[in-house]
C-alpha cells in the first residue's frame, strides 16, 4: 500500500513494521520516523488506528492468558524468517507448545 505521495519513510516500510511500532519494539529514532510519517500520511495513519484498535480489543478480550516463552520465541523467529524473505518451515510451530 502506498498513498502515492513521496515520504522520507516509505509507506511500505511503515506498514511492514507497524506491529513493531505498536508494540514499542523498535529504536526511538525509528519510532520518531514513523510518528512523522503518520503526521503526513493519512492512509497509513488510518491503518495504524485500525490495527491499534484491533490490538486493544484482542488484549481486552484475550489479554489474561500468558504466552509461553518458547512459543513466543518460535513465533518471533518465524516472523524474522518471513521478513528476511526466507521460506518459513512447513511444520506447525505451535504443535510443540500445544503438546506440552
């Protein structure tokens, strides 16, 4: 997605890392770039608002269950693979956690 306007930080980059921004899992300098992008790009700001609302809803409805650390590590590892363009494993990463 792109709004068609030139920005210092590309819309695609912002949307690819939106959850890192929402979860405060990026350096402050990158967070500042994203904030600036949202100030000048209404489509990305709208997407941010939607994802933030969904995240809050999920937290309110399902936020009482703790995620096992090993499952979180597996999911984050798989996300890193996908972001780097490497093929993700075919097996279900949650199967080990569900068996425990």
